[in-house]
C-alpha cells in the first residue's frame, strides 16, 4: 500500500516529456485550455472521462489507464485522509472506558489498536466522528448523586438497546390496548422470571412497545429508558442492574408510565436523577397500577409490623401480585428495608 497518493498528472507530464510535446501543443490538439492541463499536471484537477478519451487519441495511452490512475489516486487520497482522521479521533477514546465491556458483549471487536477501536466505535454509534455521539442522543443527564457517572457509557447503553430492538416487529401503539394488557402484566409478576421474560416482550409487542433487556455498563447507574422509534412504535430498555424483582417491575411500569403520559421525548431513569413532574407522574402510574391505591392505603394503615410477613403474603394474594412487589412498596414508603428484605426475591432471567 502506497504511503502517498500519486496524482495521474505526474504520468501525464512524463508522457509529454517522452513525446517531447509541450503543454501548449497538447492544448491545441485536445481543445483543453493550457490552464486545465497545467492544473492536471500539478495535481489540482482530476483527469475526467472526457479528458481521458482525448489523451488516448492524442498521446496513444488508453483511456482505461488514465481512468484507473485517477481512481487509484482518489482511493489512496481517501485512505490517507481517513487514516489522518482516525488519528485525530484517537483523542476521544479515553472517554469510552466502556470499550472492553462492549467488546465482551460482542458489540465491538476486541482489539488493542487505537485506530481499530475508533473504527469500531464509529460503526457502533453509526456516526462519522466520535464528537457527534452526544448530539445524536439529546437526553438531559441531570445528576445529583453520582460524581463518577459516565455519560458516554450511558449513551453506549442506549445504543445497545437500539441495536437489540432493530429487527423486532410490533403492532401500532394504542393506549387502549395497553390498558387491557396491564392485568396480564400484573399476573406475570407471580410467575417464574425465566418464563415471563419473553412473555412480557410478546405482550408489549402487541401494544406497540419493544422491550429489550440490555446488560448494565459500569458507571451508568441506569435502570431503564424509553424512546419513540416512530410515531407508532416505542422502545423500553431495562438494565436489570438491580436484581430485585420489585425494582424490576416498578421500573418497567415506570417506563410504561412515561409512554402512556409522556410527550414522546426520550427518557432515561437512573439513580440520583432529579425529580420532576414527569417522573412523579410515571412513579404514580407504576405504584397505582401495580397495587390499587385505595386498597394499599387501607392495608398500610392497618399494618402490624409484628405480623408483617403474614400480612404481606395475605395482601399480595388478595390483589394478585408477587409478594416482592408488596414488600418493596412497604420498604419504599417506610425506608425499613431490613424488615421487608426476607420477602423480596431476586431475578433469575433465562439467558
């Protein structure tokens, strides 16, 4: 591979020297201006299809040779410029501490070469420069708790969700359909996660919602996110970072709340995010759809913490949800997580 790009104008000059023909004479014989010929020889103008035919007739060198010389020059020039751009992009690599995780998950190639890492990230994010990555994800990252949060890793996690959702088919989104599916979702809370993980995806696909489970990346603290892929198709992605069953279900219903009441703007939910009206609406949607508000208020008012386990199991059976959801709600409202821990379960999804 040539380290430099050789313009076909050099070959043109050598040919003229061999034939002892001046640029002025070539101009007279081809009808091209002396300025045009000079610019070709000096590498400032290309040899066009038209000029290649003229040179074939006048100089006896086939038009294919001139065309191939021009193509090779253009390709070499592009390769050299691309390599230079890659070298310029290397400065951004340090921002992507998640590269090893992405490679382990087979989203990018596992390589130590910096220029290859740049190429892999450009392909992964579908951008022409890594400086454009944040512009493609206009999400407001408002952090209050974690000083070491990595925005680029969050964006990489969001991109993983897009890739996983790419080929999944759904029906059109309809609120009415989602309303009818919520009882089905609540019923699934009592099933084995290894069975309901795919059932959830099927039910939500009927509602126009793609659900994907995306592995958590370090320093993101992400629980879930939503995005409208089109006016009639939405995406929910969950990180499963918190393995507690009640947190999984609350996060899922919280994201459904964003889609149900939101303004079709992307949302992302992570630890330490500032509260807002939109977040409160989504929280209320989750709480009240998982557990009927009035039934819970009556139950909570009469809790006897000495009989907590018995009461949690009884109430969960009465309303038809997993015990973990009731326990998690009590923990959320009282902050007595040690008391409810024995009644919370951990997720074990099918791989």
